[in-house]
């Protein structure tokens, strides 16, 4: 039997900057969030949000270039979603009752998160932006693909990151799906 050659020691990585360490920590946070959603652990997912969370999905309109400032509806205008913690809890509770007919049997989802940008703020909060792709499959023939970006305001609470504000911007401006019963 031939002896294996000695392995050279792997080069030590350079020390990470605070910004890089924050990026890695938040990427792990977002990957964990995606798994919670895909495994239908909605109560645990709710724990990732502060009590004063705003979960907002504006409508997207087709506008001319000179009117791009009007492309997304502002807060208080007609939005797809404009929910606080109470409404998120009600949606989760409804899914768990079995009375949400659109989710019986439950959808299968796959949340892919990437393109994370992190901007630390002076007040120990962080602005984070991610791109997402969510695949939803329901029954034999019902499926949808949603893509867009999320802009989050994160803060530390109870020793971990929590979302204080989430704005979800879909790439599509018209949803042709039967329902929007998944979380993004």
C-alpha cells in the first residue's frame, strides 16, 4: 500500500472586516428565514419580526420614464399588503386552522434569497436589501414563480436580529395567480 503524500496546510483566510462579518451573519439569518417558510414553521418565522413590524408590499404600476417616482404606491395608498404584527399573526393562525381552503393541502414552496446588500446605520439598526425567487407548487397543476426584492430595516432584539420593517417589491405589476397565500 502506498503512503499518502503529506497535505500542505490550507492557507489561513485573512481577517474579516466588521462589514463582512455582518454580511455573513445576515445572510445566515435570511437563509434560516427561507427554511422556516419552506418547512411551514410560520410561528417560528413570526418570531423574526418585532412587535411594531410593518410588512408592506406596494402595487407596481407601468409608468413612463419621466414618472418613475410614481411606479410604486406609497404607504397609505392602495397596496397589495400593508400589515402589522397583528395581521401577520392572523394570517398564520388562519393557515394553521385548516380553514384556509386555498392552502389545503398546503403549498410547497422554495424561497431562494441572494444579492444581499447591507448598510449599517448609526442607531445599531441595519438596512438590508435582498433579491428573492419563490416557487410555489399546489396540487397537480397550480404553480407560480414570484421574483422581486425586499428592503428590510433590522434591529437587535432579544439578542438576535429581527425585522422591524419589510418592503417587498415584486418584479411583476400584475399577479395572475389565484391567491397570494405565501409569505415573502
